C-alpha cells in the first residue's frame, strides 16, 4: 500500500508513485497479499498509465482456518472483490495468496502436522479459485506466489524450473550479489535488498545525535531482524568504510541498486527462459530502512535511477561467466521490432583517462536476448575499469561500467567534481557536473524535496553531465551538493 495509515492515502500521491514506476520503464506492479485491495481509482490510474497489475488475494504469510464459516466468508470476499474489479484491463492475473505454502514450514503447529495444515490450505486455495472463476470466468488464475505450478506444494524459493520464484538468498542468507546468477527463474516475482532511506527523509524523524545506524531511533526504523548488520556487512564486502553517516546512507543505496541490477540484468539475459522480474519493493508505507526504490513520500533513491536504465526496453549488460574468465555483453530487446545496436567500449584508468578498446555492431530480434560479444577478463589491466556506451536503431541508448572484483580494491582518487548551477525561468534548475578525474556513482542532492532528471551516474576525466532538478515547490533556492565513491570513503583532496 501507499501508506501505513489508509486515511493518508490519496489519488495525487498514488499517481506520483505509479508515474515513477512508468518513468522507470516498469510495466507491471504486484499488489501484495499482505496489504489490502486497492480502491477503484487505483486501478483506474493503472488502466490509464498502461501498468499491468498482478493482483494477490489478501492472504499472506500465515496459517488460515478452513472451517465452513470462514470459507463462506472467503467466498463472499472473493466474489465481491472480483466483481468490483474484473472490468479493469490492468488486472492481468489473480493470485490466490502470498507465501502460504512456505508458511507451512514456519510454525511449530504446521511443522508438527504438515498434512493437516496442507489439506486446510488446499481447501482455502480451492475456495478462492472456485469463487474467482465463477465471478470472472475468463480471468487468469495463479494459485499462489511463489509456486512451481498448480497443485505443486514444493519449495519455490529455490526451485527455479517452472512457475514464479521468490529468491531471497542474497538478502536473508547474506550471500554475494553473484549468487543471483546461480538461479534461472522463469519469472521472479519477489527478491530484494535493503538500503537506508535518504537523508532528507531521515531528518523528518531523527535529530543529529541520532544519525548513527546503531542509535535507538535508527534501530526502531529497521523492522527486519539483522537488517542493519546485513547492510553493513555487505558494505564491508564491496566498499571501503564510509567516512560519516551520510556517506553510509549513500553507499547503502548504491549497493542496493547494484544488487538488484545484478539480478535483473542476468535474468533478462536469459530471455525467453526468464520473462519477468518484480523486485520487492516499489514504495515505503512509512519512513524506514527497507527494500524500496522510492522513499516514503515518493522521492527516488539511487536505485530507482538505476532501475530506469536496467529496465529500459532495449538494454545492454556486462555478464561475467561462472568462472570469471570472460565478460559477455548481452543485449535484450523487449520491443516488437528487431534492433541494430552499436556498442563502444573503453578502458578507463583510475585517474579517469579513457582509451578506446573495442567497438561492435550487432542485431537483436524482437522480444529476445542475444550475446553480442565477449572479452577475455585476464586481458584487462588490473588498474582499469571497462566502460561502455551503446545506441540502438530505435533511438534507445545507455552506458555503464564493469569492475572485475570489488570497489574496495580500487585506489580511487579525488574526482575534482564541480557543479555549475543555472536557475531556469520555469522554476527548475540546470545543474552541470564536471569531473577532472574518475567519478563513480555520482549522486547529486538538494536540500529541498524534488526530482532529478537523472542521477547515480559516472563521469570520466573532463566529462560533463547536465541534470535538471525540479523542486516540489516553486520559489525555493536550493543548495546542491554531490557524493561519489571516493568522496564518501575518504576526505576529498
């Protein structure tokens, strides 16, 4: 849901959340079974914006009774909700529940007598299915999420051969980002990685003395057991220790985006084996450390800017082989027309100098993925990063970089980044960032709420990028600043 308090939910704020999904190249949202059925106007907005809805029935993460009275109540609920909503073209799938099969292993009662509780679950699930198909005979039914298929009650958290998958081993089991490449889901409907909410949001609930991840205030805004330790532990695995709390928050958001990007780019490269990824989660219901890519209130975290790039209908990703010996460049094309892509690659030194490496042109058919070419990883210099940019014949373009190993192994230097601010007549601001050296994962921030045209980008020596900042309120005079990997891990030179 859009808020923990339903009375605070309104169409204007929800439209902003949904528009942010569209702007990040999403075409489906899942209305989770642990929330509530949304009001009619929510689905009107999804219809208007072209967002498909995976609609869970509101049963999640628990054991439910199967008494006659309860099942009669379920029948009435399903009949009412389906008849109310079935006319919306945005609802493309009705799902019986969220994780009820897995819940059979979570409670002492069901572990002790699984057969009894499995039968009870099946009665509930069958009741939902019959009522749903009676109310909307032509609608698509999916029994549960995750599940490998109809009447399959196996473990769909780790079985990836059929159906939809929830994959949480990277977050809950503290595995490396590379672990996402060990599974090959047909459709991954839940996976995620946490970050802290952005500093402007934190200042709404915390004083300066509370700006420490171990403070009682911060711990009260972390509701996943071990979440803060997992964020920190992952950070130590990939990055050098941040210099202050704001840098810690920034790095948490960068690593969140890198985690989800690793999963999505690899799974998209498997197309048509994998045909969908729905990460957990789009938005927050209160200001909190979480798996969301949008802050409470709708501002974009670093990850949401990354999402827009790796969910682009035509995109290119660097995919390392299992043995790490090669790096393949995969192009995915979700459009209905073939595309020709031109890919240029560079070797970039730690001081930011670019040296042309290889260029290639290749084709990708409609609705598929292709491997353009591969490079032999041992041939790449240890003190250089592999950068690339591409342009497709349909006008789509993008860029990125690949690091062999971890960022903490790089002896980064100060980027010498400067900002030039130009107020515009329309109340927005053009902010031009220019780097003297290598600037990785640059985040521009303002001290007032608003939206950037782009963010979380890279610059090499001498390069500039102009972003547009749109304040939420006109007439303000924002102060702007920036962070990158070097500046957050050590004092600027």
